[in-house]
């Protein structure tokens, strides 16, 4: 038998902004570009987070009418996963949001200017050599780019114009660049990389971040590179 397709509110990820005790069930997240543990479903996002609907019925009705645009694409599937750095627009408005780690939550919607609606940071999570000697880079949102550049590494980020599908810059995981913690106890922290500590047989790779007089050492995989001297996109108060 297959696994359960039911999702209960008491088991939702901590970043979910939805009442947990008033109702039992929540809209499930289906397969797509983001993992279930780091994604919002469109119904919860429209109703509980952004406040554009009062009920699940209203949210689903709005989706069918094409009210929700994510990364310049109309989303009608009420289980489509919406996740890290996705840009959200309410149709026929100039209201834009970006989901970022902020305010102690892995995903938090911040308002952004229309000029930033096509900008997105994509963390490279996989690198594969393909036919013809080229390299395929796979992002955290399942996007992929085929390039001749062998210098890009897993853990680096790409600043992309999503409307043109064009890479604007490569943000490398190296000392001096800006890192954002998107998982763990320090989620939402933005700081300058001071040191990259490689893994050993008994220790996982970590990164030391500096933010003013504060420093923190976090797991390397919990970092996404978001800029050089400063963040390349708006990331809340500090972006």
C-alpha cells in the first residue's frame, strides 16, 4: 500500500503560518521543484500567509482563475510546492513577494519592488558532466543549466534573471562573500564568510559567518551564498 496522502496541521513545518488547533487537516504539498519540508502549498500561502482568501474554497477558486503567479508562471494546482527564493505575484497587481529565510522562519514572504521580480538566487546542489563535455548544474529548485564553465562548484549560487533564463552572476562559496543561513538554529542570519572548515572523518564541513561583532559557525550545507560585498537581492531588512 502507498503512503498516506493526508496532512495534519499539527505535523506541519514550523514556518507554516496557519492555525494548528482550530482544524485537523491541511492541504498537502505534491511533487514539484521544492521538497515538501521546505515549501508552502498555494492554499495555505494565499489564505493564511498572504490573506487573499478566507477559506480553502476561495483560495482554490482563485487558483483556478489564475490569481497566483510564481516565478512568472501561473499556478493553478493547489498542491504545487512554493519554496526558497520563489517570487510571488497576485495577478493584475504590482504586489510582489519573495519567500526567504527571515524572522526566525525558513520561509517568510517579504514584499519586493517590481524591479526585482525577475531576480532569483539559485543554489547549486548537483553538478553532472554530460555528453559533449559540457556540465549540467542543478539548482535547489530543480532548475538546470548547461554550461562550459567547470569552475562553478556545488554550494555556489547563481544570480538569475528568470524571465530571460539568463545567468547574471556566479556567487561563489568563498571567504569574503555573503552567506545566508536557510536551515537550523541560525536560520535567517546573513553574514560574511570568514572561514570554511572542511570535513574530516569525524566532523561535518562548517562555515564561520561574521555579522558585526557576532560570529556563528553553521553546517556548510545550511548556507546559501547570496552576494559578494552585499546581498544581490532583497532579503528582508538586511537585503
